[in-house]
């Protein structure tokens, strides 16, 4: 079990959905109080914002908010990035965030989904279908 409320299927389904939609995903990792086991939680990428890069080119922290459009009611929480090269300094009971990011040369912080090049074609198809539907609803009368 990745945590007390979810199965691995639940966590992986959330990660896969975020990866498809955003080209990235976020996984919260907490070392349990026994110091030997970990708990894993999927954090929706729509709730995550990147911190600034440090001198070595890494993002040392992220911000999480339940609703970025209402920051007064949902103030962002700063969460430290999980350093996979040095995980011996992890504190028990402290949440860390691992963000997988696909390489996107035109984006400094955020990634693009794999379907980004097709967005205009998708929008054109939606407009065509809506126009055709409106025409059919009006009995093909202009």
C-alpha cells in the first residue's frame, strides 16, 4: 500500500493522468516515523507551482495550493524537492515532492503534453462539430 487511503492503482492512475495531460507528474514522498518505510501520495499537477532554479540547475522547492485562483483562502505551502542523489538526509514525517518532468526545450519551468502540436487541429475540429450541430438543430436553416 502506498499510503493508508489509496492503492497503488489509485496512485499510478493519478500519475498517468497528469503525465498525459501535462507531460509531468508530482509524487509526494513521506518517510514514515519508523524510519524504514515510506508513504507515497499523488499530488495533482494543477496544484503545484515550481520554485526558482538554484545555482546547480535544480529546483529546490515547490509550492502547493488547493486553488491558485483563491490564494486568500488557500495559501500556498512550500514543500522541499526530493533529492534522489542524497536521500540520507530525509527527516521522518516530513513531506518531500518528486516532480517528473519531460524535456521540453522551449519551456524553462513547465512542460508541454505530447499532444501540444495538435491543439489547433483539435480546436478546429471542435468548432466544426459545434457549427454542424447548430445547423442540424436549426433544421439546416441559416
